[in-house]
């Protein structure tokens, strides 16, 4: 019988703990596939964050390093400076990357660290139970913003891919999503491109992926996919915000 | 070997390079700036890496990443900066990673002062960050000793897979003294099969981690760490005891105050009082049994802790002495250094109290 | 023999350099030495001081509280540290900018117009070396050859000329310390 689909060899057989309808699983697969297809997996060190993907070190089939909340880009810097020829990536959520770890990611980009950051943005703190994130939309409800994010009190969401795109050391910054097949293919290409650019030591590469959180959004998985398209993408437009390949 | 005049901070940095350290991550703070400055100039010359991080928090996490990848790695800072590093030190301890951390202490709390102090003793010897853990703490009293402890510290860190801290007051960092370099081999550093270096398709993935979500697993991990700490206690205690016969009063001091206590011993001798100095070199593990045996001697009437703090090490002194003799105290804080006269007077007070 | 030397002045007067030179040369001459700076904002223009201990036995404390030698490069330093000098100690005053006299009779005092002499040599920056020359002449601490050797390691290439300039400054300071007339002249200024 012909194999028409199989789990990525870049992932382990450990059963993932993610909620139904959450797109972490898809993003894990895209990252793992990219590493396998580029033949980088055996030479990769991944850095897992604190957040829903805290157990990512059990899921990726390569050497993995846990980091404290927000510190993944600093940990990855340490790893990459020891192993300049290895592929090093961080996998971080919005609380991890855009709140407690803002300084770390901005400065990793500033230094042009040759690492890849996969930034999973679902506009909420998932693991701790649906608190407001820096990327929570104005008006969006969260357990620490029960009436919805009030702009007068909390300002507006942070646009990380755009911010990273402004930094000299960044080689590539893009925002993609995985809510349907065409977008999944684009996300796959973006992640592959980021790793490819890292291999070529071009600088810091950053892929923001708009993701879902049915559990904390209080929506069904299907509604969640629609909410990303209809609402989230209005605030966070998809696109490439920096690509030094294009400039040259 | 030829003697050379070295400033403490620069000597520590040079000693690290000589000990095979090739990765340094730091952040500026007085009075330890000469360490990162020296590293920035000299690391590239030996093919090493110096990175000035965006914060002490980032610096220690770079150390965490580099240590996980098997590097002989180091950071340095001073008190407020070391506070910021505590998160990372806890992770390093939890994930059982070796590294060397240098704290050139200044006065606190808060921004405090840039003048020398020893007010971080609790933080250093009790773990400092969250969780049940220890780091080996080495306390130099001379520049030569600081240099020797750098090599020793890296080796201890590798041997036990745990962070080691050199705890020195600002005076040790800033002063100059003669140093003799004892060149040591660095081509036989231990293999680190656990490091995350890429599987190369040759082995199962390595994971550097301190998260054990299952409480039973978590307890087992803590028990494992504790067994290691007991082993360190059994094997790695270092101290210096200069206790004359008929010693009436024993000073206990580390770092610069140990030197001042030695001066006080002379002052007292001129006044006909026999005093001695017990200098813990490892602050954790503290040479508890060794100090207890000395305190027990019949001639000893009192023990006096001398610190540049309001009294932190004195707790360990009291634990060690365990009530067999009274424990007096001479302490200065906020960057003020006790004079030998003040130290001697504290001894006389303690003796009065003991009679 | 233990010399406990306290050197104090404004930042930029070469106070730290006097101390380092003394310590370095002392070590080369076979003594135990220590050098301890005051550090912090004063390094950047305020008052600066450093302690140097030179001894033929192990140095216990690097902190100089009761100096055997005080080098006061400015007036505040003289005010602050003169009371601490041990009886029989030696006090060196930079008379170019210090008008005051030493108001103790139990110490030897030397008034060295370091800046006029440095100016005479054409480089104000060697004023500290003039002072060092005077101190060394009186205390007989260090060999001129040792200092020359050190200076030639310090100043190489295009700066090699500075070795002679510094040596001349040292000699000028030394002659001043011996020259009563010179001393009197500096007192009268």
C-alpha cells in the first residue's frame, strides 16, 4: 500500500497535549518538516519556551533546550555562539515573546543572531488560562480583561513582525497563518526560507504565525479558524516585512 | 614563575581564559567592569566569544544556553546584577549545568553603593533563586587566590554539573597584587555527552530541562540534586585555619575582612591576647565541622564573625559553633570597611561577655 | 620594613599612576606589594586616592589607614589625610596648587612644585612623575633602573621618547626633594 501521509520524522512519537482545534500541532509539523526537508534536523538545537508549547522539547525529534519564560532568544544566542554551524531555533508564544521576553527577542534581532524564531501568536495567554496578552485585540475578552481589552487602559496590540522588520540585524520577518491549506503552504515556505537563510548565516529570521485558542477564546475549532481570518487578520495583516534577499 | 602585578578583575578574566573558558556573556556594572572589558579585548585573540548582553537576565540565559551546549562558560556581575541573574542560576542548577559566576559584591540593598560589601552572602549560599538548590561558593582573599579559584571553580562545576560562584567583595576586584600564573592543561576537559550539540544522527535527542511536571518525578529530581550536594559537602570543603596554641578568641572571616582580622590578630597580640583566624574558603559548603572542632578547644573563649554586612555569615558560624562558645560580631555595611582596631575591639567585647 | 603610602588628589592628576608605578617597581625589586584604588565617580574628575603597601613580608591589609607616606596632590587631600599620618611619617605636598603648610611638627614635610617643574620640562602631564621622583628620593624605595625598565615597557614605538621625559621628571623631583632652596622657594609661592 502506498503511503499518502505520515507524521513528520522531525517529530517524536510522544502524544501532544494541545487542545482540540489548537494549531500548535500544525505549526510543530511545519517546523519539523522544514528541518527534515532541508536535512538540518540532526544538526539542530531547538529552544522551548514557557507557555502552551512548554513541552515542545518532548515533541521535536532533535536536541532541545528548555528556557525560562521569555528568555529563549538569549538561550539560543548562547547555543549558537557555541555551535555556529548548527541550526538553532526558538519556538515562542505571544506572552513569552511579546511581553516578558521583548528585550531578548529585540536584541537577538539587533545582534543579527543567526537563529530562527517561530512566534506563535494567538492573542492570549493559553496555558495560564486565558489572560490578556500584548497581542490581545482591543475589545477582546480575557480573564484579566473581563470586559475586553480597553485601549484607554492597555493601549493597542504589539505588531511583532513589523517591529522586527525594522531592525538592522533581521534578515527576514514575516507573518503567516495556518488556518487553511493555501495559508499552510505559505507558512511552510516561510519557515523553510527562514531556516535556509539561517543556514546561509544571513542574520536573524522571524516567522510570526497567527494561531488559534478555541479553549480560551470560547469558540469552537471551526469558529476559531474563522475568527483568525475575519477578525485577527484585520489587526495583524499577513505579509513579509523584511527580506534581505529581495533587496539584493 | 615570574610575578606580575594584576588588578583583581582583570586577573580573574585572564585566569578564566587560561582555564579554557571561551565563552563570556556579561553586562556592565561597577565594580566588575574590568572583567567584561578584558574579555572583550582578549577573548577574540584565543578564538573565544564575548557578548555584551542587553541585561544581566539575558546574559545568564546566554550562559544557560552555552552551558547546555557543552561550553566552558562564564559570566560576572555585581550585587544588583547578580540578583537579576538568579532566575537563570536556578535554571542552571535545575538543569544541572556547569558554569562559573563571579559576583564582585557592592553594598545594598537596592542600588546601594558601588563600594565593597559582603551583603550577598545569604543569596549566594542559600541558592538565591527559586527552588531547593545550592551553588558552590568560593571566597578569595587575595588576587592570587581568586585566579586559582577560577580554574578550581570551572573544574568543580564540570565535576558536579552545577554552577559555581566566586564571591568577592569590590576590594578584591579593584586592588592590584602580584600574581604567579600556574599554567594548567586545558586540552583534557571532560566530555559532555549530555550536551545539546545536534544528534548528528548518532544518538537520541538530548534535552536540557528543569521542568518535571509530575510531582513524583519532581521530587526524585530534587532528591538527586540533594545527593549531589551531600557529595559536595563530603568532598569539597576548603578553609584556612591559623589558630595558635592557647588561642582565646577565633575570628571567622572571608575575603577582605579576613585580611583585616589577620591584622587584628596582631593588634591583640601586642596587647597580650591570643587570637586566631578561621577563614572559610568554600562558603557553601561551609566548613561547619572544622570550625566546631576549633570552637570546642578549651582555650577558646569566644568566636567572632567579621563581615562587611550586618551579619549573614554569622548564622553559619552559629550553626557550626552550635552553642559551645559565645559568638560575637563585628560588621560594617554599605561600603564601609572595618578597621583592624574595630575588629580587635569586637574580640575584646566578646571575651568580656564570655567571662 | 613596611611602607604604607597614601596618594590623593584630583582625578586626572595621575594619582593612580603614581601608585601603580610604585607598586610595580616595588614588586620588581622583590617586595610584596598591593595597590588599592578608591573607585567610582571620583575616577571621573572628583577626588581620587589610592593605597600602596610595599613590604618585605606578606601584606595583611591593602587598606592604608595610617600612612607612613602621604602624597597630597591637592589641598582637600592634605586636609583629609594629614591627621592620619603616623608620627615620624613623611608628607609630600604638591605646592603648585596647595598654599597650605603642614601644621604638624612630628612629620617630615616636602613641598614639591610639581607643575612648574613639569612645565619646565615642557609637558604638564609628567607632574606626577616629578612627585614620584621626590618621594623615591626621600624614601629610597626603588631603583632608578627598575623604574626606567618599567617605563620602557610602558612607552614603546612612537611613545619611546616619553621614557626620557619621565626619567627627567623623576630626577627633577629627586633634586627638588634634596634642595632646600627649592623647597623654600616652593613654600614662598
